[in-house]
C-alpha cells in the first residue's frame, strides 16, 4: 500500500513538473485578452472572414477585447502557420491596426493607442485552418507622467499619441503634449540627440518653450536617422513638445545633455 502511494506521488509530481515547465496555451476567442498570456487560436468554423474583420463593431464570433488604462503602445507578437491579417479598432470604431499580415512564421505588430477598450479581429485569407499563437503586451505612454524635469544623459522614449500640430504649436503648458526641462544655474547649451522608429518614413518635429511661453526651438525635424541640435539656454524651466508630422506609430527616442 505504501509502495502504491509512493508511485502515485511520483506520478503526480511528474505531471506537475511538466505543467510548470510547459504552460498551457489558452484559447481566446470572444474574450478579454490578458497581457503577457500566450493564446492559441484556430479558425475551425470559418469565423475569421473578411466581412467580420471589416466590421468595426464588437462582434462575438471574431472579436477579442483589449483594455488599456492609459494611452500607450500595444504590441502583438507570435507565430502563424498561414497568412492571417490582424485588425484592431478602438471603442469608437476607429482603426488602429488594419490589414497587417502575420505571413507564415514569426510576426510582431504594434500600434499606439488611447485609453479604453480595443477590439482585436483576425482574417484567415485562405478561408479556414489557420492557427495563430500570440501574446499581447502594453507599454503606457510616458508623456505627462513626470512632474519633475527630464533627466539629462538618459534616453527617453515617447509614443507620441496626442502629439498633434495644434498641441505642439500651442505655447501653453499642456497635459496632452508637454515635458519639463529644468536648466541649472548659469547660461548653458542644451544638446538634443534624437531619432524616430516607425512604420514608413517618420518625421517628428520638436518645439521647446521657456517658462514665459517664448519659443526657443521651432519645428525641428527629426527624420532619416539620428539628428542632433544645440540651443542656448539660461537657468529656468523649459517645456519640450512633439508633433508627428509624418509616419505612423512612431517610437521617438531622445536624449538631453546640458553643458
């Protein structure tokens, strides 16, 4: 009897070790997506059709909900055994990802998004039988989160959501598009090194204002690789703003150095 119990315990321990080492995939159709969870889905009933993905309303058979508490970037990574097209809509039906192909094999697709509900849909271009494994991650937008000034000699990353021409050219402090730069005592030079990563040719324009709203840098273009710009500044508070002039889903990197 003791021997049988010992064998049963060994078998149970073996099953548990396999389960822990190889987490089970989760089927996600018509459900809410959890960040960091790998899902496996197969188009067995032909639900991933063209009509269902071009319908921008929540629809049960081919719709998954992704909830974000703030603006930021959604990244979908995974693999597919066939060409599947990915669509993502916001809660108002606006397109955030449209007709992005997974091809056959590994894929990564990203979108800058607003806060709220987003609806993910799949289109199996061959009609049926496609299987997709995917994982959804979310990075909150860092714009407006820091009340103190940006750190010097540190690379910052912004996703530029809400960074429009209107917000960039408005010299008022704006929670929609504003970061603080605090210059220490004495006249100095502020050096900005920046580059953008995005779909297509991204062109980001940078504006800087002093505390009185005077523009000290206007419409500086960052495109086609890394750019640098140096301006004269004095002790005090400045505000840096951005405008995504061209491009889509731009990931903007910049570093500030004062000397």
